[in-house]
């Protein structure tokens, strides 16, 4: 296998698309005598799911909003069949066990819902007229009470996955998904030197960014502008106090 050329996410997206195309072309058609024989295209789609959606979300939380811009409604991918809160919100359990309210109609929330359910193995296959048609995911609170149940449809997920992969393959500059620097290069640069004051910009806490993003209706540009203004005011205040 050749070394990936260019940005990693773009190269991986291109390879995953080729893999999906190849496996789908070789997989037996549903209804044929060999329908239960390998290769299994739906299984390949499921295994690619986290890489397709969660990987770019982890690298740059705001990127997924740009990737999903203009995509068809969320309910065609994620069908909420139960929420103890009803309406357009569901409760997910956060990393510290706290209740986190999530809008299931926003595609940008799909990675956290999938990651949370898969991490706790709250997932079952869906039988769609004998086919592996999707997965059912759910969440339990600390009292082991179910807070929501939702179905992810593979036919719609396949379309969504290809949309995300195609955007990643083009590697649009505004997505801010550049490869990270090699950590060994950083270590070698600092080895044997006295460490001075670090000017590296710290990484923003993801949960704080998600809440700020939600507060601005999912608009990453507005959330970033508000964040810059808040930080500038605080810096001006501290500098004025120090004089």
C-alpha cells in the first residue's frame, strides 16, 4: 500500500470511497442466492462510520457544520423513535455523567450521538425486510433509565457518508483540517534547549466550544467572533489592571 500523498484526511477519504465502491461492486445483490456471502457492503459502511463522521469532528468541531451545509434533513438519516423529553430534543449522558440535551435534527450532532452509543455498546442491527438495514442506538442515564432510542438508516447513511467523504477529498481550505505536526519534530526541536515562554495558542475545550456553537445556532463564524470579542475584553481588562 502506497504512502498517502497530500493531507491525511483527503487521502483517507479518497481511499475509503474507492473501498466502498469496490466492495459494493463485488457484494452479492439482495435477493440473489449468494445474498449472505461476503463481501458485506453494509458492514463496510458501518465500520467506516466513525472514520467518516467522528474523525473530522474530533479534528475541528466547526468543520462538520461546513461539511453538512446544504445536506438533506437529518430525520432521513436519524429517526428518533423515543425521547423521554418528547419534541425536538433528546438527552445524552456526558463524559462526567451529566445530562446533556441535544437537538437531534442537526446533522452536526450525529457524531456525538453515534460515538456515545457505540462507546457504551448501545447498538443493535435493524432488520429491514431481511436486510441489515441500519442500526438502533440509545442512551441510558446513571440510573440506567433509557433517555432516547433512534434508528440510523443505512440507505440514507450511505448517501451522507459519500457526501462527507467527497467534501473531505476536495480538502476545502476553509475547513481547517490540515495535518498536525509530527510530535517527534517538536520533541527534537526542544531537546537540549531551555524552554522559554510558550507562544503556542492553546486548544479550546471542545465541550465549551460546542455549547458556544449551540448558543449561536450552529453558526461557527458567529461563535468564533463572539469568542474573540470576549477574550479581547478580558485581556484589555487584565492589562489595564496591571498598569
